[in-house]
C-alpha cells in the first residue's frame, strides 16, 4: 500500500478514536460518571495516532528526495 494512503488511514482512525472517546458519555458508550481514565486514554491515543499519521505523511524519510513540481 502506498505510504500516503496508510498515513491517511491512520489520521482518520485516530480522529475517530479521539471523537468517540471524547463523546463516549454523550453517545451512551461510557459509564456516565464523568470523564474517566479510559476516555482520557482514548483521547490521548487518538491524538497521538493523528499526529503520527500526519508526520508519516509530510516528513520525508532519511535519504528520500521530495518530488519537485515537475514530477
């Protein structure tokens, strides 16, 4: 699979995890006792996956040449 596609999948998956974790109580997925440790872990993990996906998409690998506007 192409690197950019995998990075986009990571960004979308992280964003979904972030939103579902943040809104778990409102969506009826949480226990309703406030913002618990599982929701916090989901939000943090989702944000980290989004950042990792964006970094993977935009930061070139060592020794990799960015394509120019002609390519």
